């Protein structure tokens, strides 16, 4: 009978928050982030903590739930607070919690508006789905804020919500606005009480008292200690109502201020921003006023007198930092973090599969990029191999454009793709190993908070460059000899097979030292430059479009291609077969000496434009293809998604409950209870008081 009554009441409650349709799984771009608890598993946990049995049914007491299971309050907890919190689960209000109610509460905790829904359940003492003025007043009078500064329940604010006679009952949606506005009304009443002469001003001491008593949940220790200092910092002894409300609004909207900062810096959390820059960007955020920004810089100015702020400066002012809140968990949790917390750490096999997956996509991307710019590469090679010296008629090409025209004239369009076959055979593993190794080392060197220092980015890039040489060198030497073969008229036809047979195994690695000198600095420059350029071009939510990916990869390729050009010239000279009368080289040092002596220092920079025009767009196309393939054919191996592949919210706290019995929505329970205090100011006493009320 009791069970039927509870089911009926649950039906009523479901009109307030939709238990039946609640799906505790937040999906973002088809990636499942959070799962509801398994019913059988939840049942086992319920029975583990249930201490009461009636008519063959197990029940939890209020303390079983709040103290033993959730661990939210200690043994010396305030009885009213325990009852208020637990009755939000006990929808039948009979002092016991059934498994049906326990399961329904897990569904509530999964709702996107869980904090509001939970607060409504606490205020709705009768459990009928409506809130009366007396129920609202009863809870408010037990809060620590009311005990510090009483609230006038005969005010116009209350009459507007509950009617002139206070007999009107409000629904859940109306309650969400009431609780949002209530604390601003409470602060307004406190201001008016201290503004004895109705001047619109209060003194600094009254300002401090109101803030410490009514807005203590918004104050960090630093802000609390400096309330008076910052308030009178402008030389004014009196605090205006405008300043008072702006100060509170700033503290209420620090997450929005963080978003404003990130929009201003293109999500670079280390950049220092001036007040003028913040005000300029604030034009897109109507909720933030110039006065609030002014107060922000006054507060930060007490810590350092630079006139600039960083993301950490804003974070230090936020009392929510370090607190768990359900939206921060659901919005911010990374996939590998979730897998770790659920006890399914990434195995070695998963890491291997991820590397194979990246290798495959890297091969496709490399082939696409190489084909797109191969004609430029051919011109670059022939220009670098062109010697200047006393031999008459030795200069075949005036410049890169002249070389391009002559290849088409004498060898046809197909001549521009001479050697493409071996190049594609080689470029697939070459680019694949480079992209895979860079991602692999970056993952290993990335900190737990998702950041990676510049030195680690360069190490990852350099390692990627070094690892590709074992694939690159043999194929480069074959490709280069095929590319210059068209210059030697009358010679027997040269093929990849004849080149390999002529060189032998060791000969395929001729010039490998120069290859290392070229590829390691190239990758050490390119990948960090790409990562930072991509971040700079991302939108305010951290998302990169195909256009910004291509532009980022192309821009990063310019310095990366140009700076190692001398090493590329040396590699080319060592790998190309010298013609009759041309200088031969015995190693890197010998090559450097002879080029400098015979052709001068500028010879080391031959083909730089062609190299930049080839490498820059090639890696632009390659990286674009690689990242787009990862988005289109996304496979979750429990690792990190490419940065900028999906919009991200401003980061707050990412922790979950560490209790293994807190499954499904109950992993968010403590965060939800704490969130009601930190976001709504619903501060109920946690411990028994020795002072009678």
C-alpha cells in the first residue's frame, strides 16, 4: 500500500521534473559522456546502505542517505538540514526512502537543471509539486544568511511572487526565477537598512558587513580581506548603490568574465590583457559593464600593479574554483578522465590500436598532400641540384618559374610527376610515422590539465622528424635521382629499380645525417607553430573550421620549411649522382666546405622559395586531411581528441565523486548539493548549534 502511495506521489513529482524521460547521458557530437546507473547495480548499493526493513521491504533512513551513503554531512550534523536534504528524495514524506525513490533521485541528479530541481524539492515540504509562501519562508529562515541579516517577507518582492495575501502557490519554473532573484533582493534590503538618510550611499564598513554576511559564498579569502581596501581605493569613503550592485554582479558572473577573457585572447590563458582590451571585447557581452571591469582590475591590482590580468587572476577571484558543480562535470569531463574514473583505464592494446588508426589516416593524408604539391617539389629539387661554376652552359634554369616551363616544354605534364610513384610509396609511411609519433609523444608529455609546455611540443616534433628518416632517406634518394634523370638526355632510361640496384642497401642511406639535420628542426618548428597558430585562429569556443586548419598548417610550414633549407641543400647534393665534371662530396662537412668555397654562402639557400611553396601547402593539405579524417571517421580509443575539433566550454573543476558506490547520477550528488550553496546561496547550517534559535 505504501509503495502504491509513493508511486502516485512520484507521478505528481514527475510533472515537476520528468523522471520518465530523463536521460542521464550528455552527448556532444555523438560522443557519450555520462551514463545512467545500471538498475541492478544501483539496487545492490541501495541494499548495502538501507538499515530499515518493513513488510519485507528495505528502506534507507535520512542519515543512511545523507551521512552514510553520500557522506555529505558528519555525525554532528544539523537535524533540520539533514531532514531538508533527505526529504527531497523522500517524495512521500514518510521519513523513509524506498528504492523507487532512491532510483528516481538518481534520475533527478542527471537532469541539466539538477541544482534547481533539487532546490525545489527541498523547498516543497509537502511534496505536492507547488511552493507556498510559508514553505519558502520556512526554509529561508533556517539559512545561515537569514540568521545574520533577516529578510522582510512582507516586502513587495514577496507579494509580487506570492500575491498580496501570500496565498498564491508557484510552480517549478517560477521558482527558478524566484530563487535567482531572491538573494539580490536580500542584498537590496540590507543596503536600504544601512542607508539611513536615503542618500544612495553606505559606508565601507557596512558594505563589508553585508558582503561577508549575505555574500560570503561568493568571497574568496583574498576578496574578503580586501573588501574595504578596494571599495575605498578610488578615494571615496562612501559606497554607491551602483558600485554595490556592480561588485555583486561581478562576483556572480566570474565564469562569464572568464569567457570574455578567452574571447579576447583567442583562448590563450597565459596572455596578459589590459583594461582597455577587455572593455573593447565586452561590447559583445552586454551582461558585463565597464564598472564591473573597473572593479575587476581594482581587485587584481591589489595583487600586482601591472595594469594587466591573466586567466589565473580571474580564477583566483572565483570561490567556485576547487568546488565540484554538476555542470562543470558534465560539460568539462574528458573522455579519458571518465574512463579512468570508471575503472576502465586505457590498455596497451588500446594505445596500439590508436596508433594504427592514426598511422592509417596519416598515410592517406600524406599521400593527398604529396600529390597536391609534387610538381613544386620536382622544381625545388632541380633548382637545388643546379651547380654554378666555370663550365659553359651549365646553368639550365634561370629561376624556379623557368624550370617549371622547361619541364613542361621538354618532358610534358607527366614530367612534373616524374618519380611520384616511389614518392607515394614512401610518403605514406613517412607522413604517417611523423604524424603518429608527434601525437603519441605529445600525449605522453601532456599534463593532466590538458596543457603542454613549449619544450615538450618541440621534443614531440623533433622526435617525429627523427623517426621518419628511416623511411624518408631511401625513398628520397630514389625520388631525387628520378627527378633529375630528365635533365640527362641520351642516357639509358632510369627507373626506381635500377637506382636501388646501383646504390645497394647502404647507399640508400647516403645523406642520412643531412636528413636528420633537416627533418628534426623542421618538425620541431612546424608542429608547435601549427598548434599555436591553430589555437590563435580558433573561434571563441576553441573550434577550428576547415579553413582555419588549412591556414594554420600552411602558415606554420613557412618558417619550418625555410630555416632548415641549408640542410636540405646538403642532403640533395649528397644524394644526387654527380655528372661528368661536377664536384663530388664525401660527407656533410666536406659538402659544406666545397659548396661555400665554390658557390658562396647564398648557395645554401638555393631553392628556398620552392621549398617554402612546396612544404607549406603540402603540410597544409596533409594536416587538414589528417584532422578532417579524424573528425569524420572518429573512433574513441579513450585518448584525447585533436585540439580544436569540437567546441569546448570554459574550464572550471573536473572532479567526480571518488566513492565507488556513487554510480550514475549519484556521482553528481555532492556537486549538486554544493552547487546550491555556491550558485544560489542556499546555505543551510551543517552542524548542530549550541545557541538556541
